[in-house]
C-alpha cells in the first residue's frame, strides 16, 4: 500500500487530467502521481466525483453575468444544467466502470490473497517438514558421529589385534622353521642311523652266512672223518656228533640273531616312518632302539670273540682228533 497519498493530491490530479481533456481514471491518476494504491485512489476519486457538481455551481456563480438579459441568463442556465447533467451522467458511468474495475481488482486481489494463503500454508507445512527433517537429520548426524567414533575405536583395536596377530604369526613362522630344521636334522640322523643299522644287519647276515658255510664245511669234514672212524672210534664219533650239533645250534643261533636284527631293522624303519609327524618322540624312540639293539662296535666285538671261540674249539677238536689218531 502506497504512503503519503491524500484526498487533495487525488483531487488535484483529477482536475489536471480533466483540464487536459481526458477523463480521470484510477490508472491515469496513479500514472500522474507516480504512486498510490488502487483502493486509496478509487476512494478519493469517488469524493472528487461527488463534489464535482458543487464546484461547478460555484464556478457558474462566479462566471454569471449579473446584468445579462433574462433570456440569455435563462439559456445559459439551461445550457449549464444540460452540461451538469451530462457531466453527472459521464461521472456516474465512469464511476460504475471504475467500481466494476475495482470489484474485479478486489476479486482478483481476494483470489491472490487466497492463493497466497494457500501458498503460505504450504510453505509453513514445508517449513515444518523441513524443520522436522532437520531435527531428524541432526539426530541422525549425532548418531552417525557416535557410530563413527565407535567404529574408529574398533578400527584402532582391530589394528592393534592385527599387529599382535602378525607378531604371533612371525614368531610362529620362526618356530615352524626351527622345528622344520630340527625335524630335518632328526630325519637326517634317523636316515644315517638306519643306513648304519642296515649296513650292520647286512654285515651280520654276511657273517652269519659265512659262519653257516663254514659250519657246513666243517660238518661235511666231520662227517667224512666220522664215517672213516665210525667202526673204530664210536666214542670219538659221538663227540664229533655232539660238536656237529653244537655247530648246527650255533649256526641256527647266528641265523636267528640275523633274523632278529633284520626284524629290529624293519621295526626301526617303520618307527622312523611313523615318527616323521612326531619329532618330539623321535629321540625317545631312537634311544629305546639303541638300547634294544647293540651297537655295531659291540656286535663286532662279540663276533670277534665268537670267532675266536670257534677257532679255539676247532683247534681243540683237531688236537683231540690228532690225539685219537
């Protein structure tokens, strides 16, 4: 709504428009003044039209000729009345047009007001929804910040656990490599021991076969000698038979020992194959195997002693045979 528009301003503007030969309207008055709301200009324009007749009568009185003839005065008065009636009709018509335009403007203004009210309600609803959404967003942001802080703490804890796990994995890898080296060393030692035992068993079998061959040779020799001396030396034959039986017993004992050594070697090989996954028990099994199996040096010493005993026994038998001859 415009400020500073008075009734005098509107009346003066209307007079100037009429003086310019135009009919005063709301738009022309506003254009002449350069301001003013339609409602205010319309209200003050209606007062201008209402006071127009009185102003014209005053102007007529000021323009009347006191000494004019009656006919002239009467004709002038009639002319002035017709002018007034015409002016009043024009004013009324213009007023009706202005009133219709004002009503249309008021209707449009009311529609605009209703539209503005609807828009304002929609805007208030949107503002309320936006405010609620902002509150929800603020709550969600606070919750997200809390979750982010919690996840950062969990990430730091997981990183620490990861470092500990990596360190434990590195230590486990070092321990595994050490265990593999120890297992390889034990496997090498077991392989060496097994090869040594295999060689010892082979040597024992060879010596046993040699002993058996020698025993058989001696048995054949004794059998020949016993056959020749059977009639004359029954007692000597019995002695030779006893000696032969002892030789057979020794040969069988040597064969049995060789089989025992072979069985021990095979059992030890089986134990070594089973102990590949049990390195902690390998040393105990090896110690038990070593305790159960005589060392090669002891076996060699025993074989030498047995050979010496056999040689002494053979020498004694030869001496006895020579004595008998």
